[in-house]
C-alpha cells in the first residue's frame, strides 16, 4: 500500500514537473535570438531583417543576430526554421517567396506556410523593379518586348520561386508569349552583379542596390510594380504607366516562428517587432531602401498568409512556371 501511494505521489510530481517545464519561460528571451534570412546577404530581405534585428536587440535587451541560409529560392532556410525547436530562439525573416514557392509547387517546397509556422508579424512591403543592362538598346517595356521577339534574351532574379521570378515569367512568357529563360541567382547582390557585368541582360527584383548603378549609367529601370513612382528612382515609370496595370504587386517581408511556438512568446515578439518598426532610425533606414512599413497583430499576419496562399494558388492554376529554374 505504501509503495503504491509513493508511486502515486512520484507520478503526480513527475507530471507537474513536465507541465512546469512545458510552460514558456517568464524571462524570455534569456539567450540570443537567431533570425534566419533564406537569401544571400545584401538583398532586400536581408537589409530589412538586419535593420529590425539591430533595434530588436535594444527592445528585448538581448542579442538578436541575423544568419543567412540561401538556396532553392529560399526553401533551404525556410525548411531549417520549420524544423527548429519552437522555443522562440530561431525565427524566420521571410519574403513573398515564403508563399509563392509552396503555392506554385507544393510537392517540392518542403514546407507548408499555414501548418509549419506561427506568424509573428508582416513588417514591410516594397515594389519590384524590371531593369536592363544599359547596353541593351531599349527604353521601355514595350521596346523590350519588340527586341525579345527578335533576339534571344534571358532574365535574372534572386532565385527560383521568388515573386520577381514569377511576375516576370507572367509578363515575358505569359502575356508576351515569348521564350525568355530565367536565370536564378542566390540572392539580389549576385543577380545585380551579373546584370551590371553583362552576364544577363534583364533583372527582376527588389530595388535594393539598383539605384547606385542607375546613377552610374550602367543599368536602366523600365518599370516599378507600385501604384506610385518611388523617391529613389523618380524617372522610372510605374507598371501601369508602362502598359501593364494588372501586374501591380509588391514584395512583403515578415517574421515567423516554428509551429507550436507558445502564444506568449509570439505575442512578446510581435510587440517587440512592432515597437522596433516605430523607431525613427528604423523608419528612416527602411524608407531609404523603398520599404513601406506595415506591422500589426499576429492574427492579422496569419490572415494575410492565408489570403496570399489563396491568391498564389489561383495564379498557379492560371500559370505554368518552372520553379526549379
């Protein structure tokens, strides 16, 4: 009887201990937080993540550092976070490719945005640009179409399955019915370097890193995919002005934790990131790179991801895009 009673008490305390350990720590974060950027350093997502992470360190009074894990159109870094412990110490700084990849090719993306992650916040948005090497004898998208119908051209992006890849596929090979092959690179910086060096004649991507080469006369922006012209490139027409209003779109950036991360931790990260996004120095740095600051609740972030998945699944049903190149 005493043994049974003792075992009963032991079992009770063992269960209680597990419950205590399973509860989120009240002193979170008590060690450094790692922000995974699934693209190479120097790109739009990397730039925004580093600006926010630096301020987040101050807000949380804890080290927050960025680690780049590029490859497979952002799938490698995204899969890494999906399989990380749901403890709030490894989070993802994702861009639109987060939903584009699995919506267009769910069998090879390796993750499900709606099931494998807990959304924290959608932080910023920015337009895309369609750019050509200055050696290409065109001054508009319509002139590019005419040239591409006569000569063999190709276009670069920061990776297969990224939103710029898809939008240019839809224009070049969908609307125009032309064969303009896609050349994927592991990030914005190597793609722009290839464009400036003449390795590839066309680039589709975020505006980060573009304006400096425009000023040097090495490349020309044919269109930006926003409603209005952007301050850093006032001479570049909007996609509507260029003749393709249906292609208006933007590249958003957001933060995500692995699925099953405690709601307490998600809420704390959400509040901290929103606070960071309101800091004047963060606002100035992001606006200098053509970002529009968003922010909001984790619930709004989840609803946004659901709507984006629905939108891109519809695009996938209407478009045949090779996500591997």
